[in-house]
């Protein structure tokens, strides 16, 4: 669960720091349910911090399609886990985010 | 079956949210039948929501070739399933949509 | 066999809807024969519908090199089969079409 | 052996229609011999028809480096065989042609 | 542990010279903990030297997103180890750096 | 051994026609020796004919870095062998040529 | 060990001719040690000759980041070995050079 804790990791490039959200938590908006039978396991997570941004071929930084606080759908087994202040986060590339829960 | 339910997921990039359509449903237009013997299993589905759009190399968002409500043919085993309001949806990339049923 | 049936599928992108042609049919022009021993199995088919067209990097739609009605040579095992009005069609990418029978 | 028969297949894109040439035939110019021990089996063939041409990124059709009638060296196992008028032909991409016999 | 030792290796291109940081060291800022169960093993490290820089397609050198002294998160098993003055360093590509600890 | 024989094959694209040089021959300049223990087996060869040249994305033919008569180092197992006038030649891509013996 | 011997091989493209340096030799600057336990085995080597240079997409030759005489770190198992004047050299691509020892 993401709190007002100051974020301690700045993702690089097109990476985003997210934190998995428990499905039975009250913080889950809209009641999205991930079917157990899904072949490619998705998971809901909250966006905690955006990266420095990918660059196009002219070196211009590209904006992100997600923003801090967004609830997103990601593949369960992607990215890299890190832990601080007793909480587990995941660093994923933005292209691995499938959609934003509204 | 897609209803007037407010869509709860905004797909990212070139992704599209679709919902599988039962072949014996009255909603199937034109009576397209997917042969059981087909090697690459296709499936009919309805387009529920378009993504934020892919960007070309100048960062310009590319329009989609499908629109919300289109009945499309997709590979049965592609994409990622999510579920909300007791319904199952799939997030697929637009390039994985083979055609639009007219 | 393609008839005057209204086509019910609009292929997306560089895809083309084709229908296999029986080799002993009178509709086969020119008597092209596919050798049984061919390693990469080709097949004759009729072009039924063109896709929305591939786009170049400026977003400009590229014209097709085939047109509706063309008799073409394709690999037997490529593409995705769909069926409607008791007929079987195949959705293939244009680049998988090897040549046009004249 | 290629004759004055009207060619019945127009290759698409960067493909070329060729016909294998028997090595002991009088039509073999220059006496090129393909060693049996060659790891990547080459074969001599005559160019029967050129494709519609590959396009560069601006959509401009690129010229071929071979012309109809050229005797060329190709890999024995590449391409797709088709047969008409009792003769066997092969559809290959121009980049699979290694050289032209002069 | 990085000291004031003059760095003896200038990385080439988009590579960066880093030195692993012991997690129980006082030098670890912010108390990032790498979970043992993480599938893709990350590791904290200090940036010791930047490379000559990647070049874009016009040959212009691209700036780095990290600077000497940054504490970064990298995959434990990436890069190439070298050793001098009794210390072990690792050469990694900047894109393999997941984030910067703040 | 290359002689004044008129070359009978014009390589296509970025390909080059070369002929292996015997290491104990007097024609070997500089006494380059290929160690038996080398993992990627190199071989000396003489350049017999240049191809039509690779094209850049504007269709402009790129010059070769080797010229007819150059003694070059190539991988022993690359390319395609052809034989004429009792001699064996090899067709290789220029990028597979490692260096020129001076 | 590289001596004043005239170099006999001109590398092509982005390749560089290097010669491995014995770690206990006095010529090793700075005492870089390659740990035996390193997963990707690196090795020190001296740059003997630069290639003709890689070209960008406009055909302009790109400068090298190393120069003749540089002591560099490379992967032990990359490149192709050649031997002349009783010495063994290796041809590697510049991108396989990890860093320069200063």
C-alpha cells in the first residue's frame, strides 16, 4: 500500500516505480478482478514514481501516458522488485503497463 | 456481452480493450464462423475502448483503424484478460486485430 | 469458390482476405500446378478484400500490389482461417503473397 | 529449361521468378560447377520474371540488379516452387541471389 | 567500497563503471532492501565513472542520466567484473541501471 | 590461386567473390598464420570481384572497403562456394571480411 | 607483446586489431586484475590498429573512441585470432571493448 512516504528511488528512462495493490483492499477502484485462469497473469498496481523518460531519436524526452497515483494493470511477472520502509515496489518499463483503471 | 456499463480501463499505447462475443449470440453480425480446425485460432470480439494511441517517431499519436463498437476478428490466445462487473475483457495490441466484421 | 456474396470482413493494415481455389476447378487460369514435393507448400487463392493498408513512417497509407479478384500464390500454411456463408477464407499479410497469376 | 512460353506469374515485391538450369545443359554459360561438398548448396538458374519491386521508405520502387534472362547463382534450398506448362519454377527474393554468371 | 582512489578505467560508449555497495554498510542511503525472493536479482551500487557516451544517429554524444557518486539499482548478474587496488568493479550499460536511490 | 582468367561471376549487392589462398604459397604476403586453436576459424583469401554494391536508404550505392586483388582475412566457414575453370571461389558479404593484409 | 613491428592487417569497418597483454607484465598499467570468478571473462589488451571505421546512415565514417596504443578491457572469448611474426592478435568490433585503462 502506497503511503505519503517520500519515494526513495528515481526510475531511469522509460521505467516507472509501481506498488502492487491488494485486490480486496478498499483502495481498488471499480472492482477489477484478475481471473485465475488468465494465461498472462495481470496485476493491479499504483504508480509511485515516473522515470527520467525515454528519448526519441532527436534526444527529446517523451512524456509518460501514466501519472503518479494512477491505478494500472501490469503483467504479474514483469519488472524488478525492490523494498524500502517495509514495503515492496516494482520497477517496470512503461510499455509493460497494459492500461489505466479509471 | 458488452453493455452500457461505463468502461473502467483505459488501454495504453496501441492497445485496445475488447470483449469476446459468443458465436451463437444474436449480436453476431453476418454469421462469421470460426472453423474448429483452424491452426491459428481466431475469435470474434467487440471493441470496448481504444488506447492512448501509438506514437510515430515524431511523437505524433497515430489514429486507430478500429472504433468502439466494432466487431473484430482476433487470435483466440493473444492479449491479457481482465474482469470487472462480472464480465471478462481482453487487452490486445491493435496489430493483433486481423479484421473488422462489417 | 468466391461468389458475388457481399464480403463481410474488412482486413486491417497490410492484410488481405483471400479464398483458396481448387486446382482442378475451371476457375484456375493458366494451369499453375503446385508440386507435391515442394518444401514450402504454396497454394492458389483469389483476393476477396484488401485491408486498410500499411502505413509508412509518415503515416501515409501504402497502396497494395494486388487487387480484388487477382489469383495469387500464397504459402499453404500461412494466415488465419475464418468462415461465413458456408465458405472458408484466409486472412494473410500482403508480404506473404508470393506472386500474381496472370 | 525456359522457353518462349508466356510467363504466367508476376512475382510480388522484391521477388524474382527463376528456373533451375541443368549443369550439363548447353545453355550453361561459362561452365560454373557447384561443388558437391559445398556446405550451403548453390544452384544455377535463369531469371524468368522480375517482381513489382521493393519500395524504399518513401514508397519509391527500387530497381532490380538482375534482368530477365540472366543466369544467376542461388541457394538450392531457398524460395517456393510452382509448376506450369510442365515446367518447375521457383520464386525467390532478390537478396537470395548471390551473383550473376557472365 | 569506493574511495578517493583515482579511477583507472574509462568505460566506452554507454557503459558505466559501478561498484557494489554492501547493504548493511552505513553508506547505504535510505535503507533500500533487495528481497531475497526477487526473481530478477537487483543490487545497489555506486557510480564510479561514466563512459564516453552513446551517440545518436547524427553522431552527437548523448548525456547520461546518472552521475558519478549516484547510488543506483542494477541487476545483480549483469555487466563485467574487473578488479584493481584490491577492489572489484563492474562495467554495465546505462540502460541496465533501473533507478537511482535518492 | 587466382590467375588472369576472366571472372565469370558478378556478385550481387554487398557480396564479394574471393578465392582462398594457400598459407604456404609464395603469394601470401607478410606471413600471416592462422592458429589452429582459433575458435572462430579465419582464412586468408584474395578478392576476385566486387558486387554491385549495397545501397543506403536513399538508394545510393555504397563503395567497398576492399578492392580486387586485396588479400583479406575471412571466417573459414562463411559464404557459398562455386567452382569454374577448375578453381573454387567463395561468395561472401563484405561485412564478413575481418581485415585486409597489407 | 606489441613491438615496433609494422602492422600487417588493416581491420575493416568498426573492427580493431588488439593484442592480449600478460597480467604480470610490466607493461600493465595500474594493476588491473581480472577476477577468476568473473562470469563474463574480461581480458586486457593493447590496441594495435584501428579499422576503416563504421559509417553512419549518411555514409560518414565514425571516429573511434580508442586509439593505437590504448590498453583496453575486452571479453576474453570475443573476436577472431590471427598470427604473424610469431605473435597472436585478435580482431574485435569496437563495441566489444568495455573500457580503456588509464
